[in-house]
C-alpha cells in the first residue's frame, strides 16, 4: 500500500513538472470586439483566425498553431478566433468572405493577410509581421 501511494505521488509530481515545462507561448481566445479593441489599443501583436469547425484547411492551420506554441518569440501574441458560421459582424468588420483567413495586426495596423494557407513557414512569416 505504501509503495502504491509513493508511485501515485511520484506520478503526480512528474505530471506537474511536465505541464510546467510545456507552457503555451501565446494566448488564444474567442473573438469579441471589446477584447480585440483593447489588444489593439495596447499595441499587441494579434492574429485573427477565421475558422469553421467543419473546414479541413482550418484544421490543418490549427496543427501549425500547435507547433508554434513552443516558440518563446510568440509569447506576446494573441490569437482571436472568429467563428465563420456565427460571427457575421466580425466577418463584415474584417472584410472576410471565406473561412481559413488569417489576418495579422500590430496594434491597430493590419500587417498581413492570407487565405487557405497551411504552410508553417508562411504562417510563421505572417505572424512575424505582427511582432515587428
């Protein structure tokens, strides 16, 4: 019984250490105009991700984002997720007609835009334009 308890405690400690070393580098949140405007006013680097859960291109983009989470240079980045099917006001605001659109911002200035891109290098370049 004591050995089992020791193994459980060791596993719990290991899990805590593992989660502490795999922290996410950027913040990802659902799009709201208030949060987006506040991030712009603060001069933050922003990526607007217009996605649809049924879109295979959007799913491929999410895999790219997962690989970028481990890069410390993206610590200040905020990714705002715009739901293509339900946030039509946001689509109009950003002049977006298709899901899988990515838009970079540095503060209130648009730094770049792509549609349907799933290439990690070019998505990284788009995000980097918001970091400058």
